[in-house]
C-alpha cells in the first residue's frame, strides 16, 4: 500500500498522458487536421499567457518583498525608458531612403529607429560596464 501511495502521482501522470495522446490521435482522421492545428495554436496562446502571468506575478511578489530590488528595478526601467525616448526623438522619419513598394509610415520608421538606437545604447553601456569591470579587476589583482 505504501508503494502505491508513493507512486500514485506517477500513475495518474502516465494515465493523463495516455488520455491526452489518445485524444490527440483521434484528430488524425480525415478532415480534422485543420481543427487540431487551430486548437493547438489556441492552446499555445493560453499556456503562454499562463507562463507570462505567472512570471510577472513571481517577479512582482519578489519585488514587493524586497524594497532594495524594487528601487533598483524602477531606476533601471526609468533609465531604459529615458534612453528609448531620447533615441526615438533622435531617430529620423525620412521615407526617401525606403523602397517605394514597402508600406512604412514616418511614425513606424521613427519607432524602429528608436528601437535600434536603444539597442546600440544598451550594447554601448554593456561594453563600457564590462571594460570598467575588467580594468578594476586588473588593478585589484596587481
């Protein structure tokens, strides 16, 4: 009886997998492939939303419990937002360099330019931080 109690979750897990596989394979009859693909797409959306919501809830819960991390996170998000706003303001919305058959608007080009500017800015910050860390390590070890 003890062995059954210890292995009961495994037994139910295997039974659930067999039921799911049997149900999935029932869609492979003629004409059900499209509905099965559509179902799997919606199932993926639902599961992905659970993962995103769970990750956000865990992150918010951790930040609420630790005030120092909350302050650091707010500073980082604020700095990233300021970096994006400045990169977006400096980005051009000139449509003359775009091929005529592409359907870009000036605002979408400016948004993409802002994203590219943020990417370069963050890469620059990461490179400077890495270089600074290595120089500090070199002076500490010398």
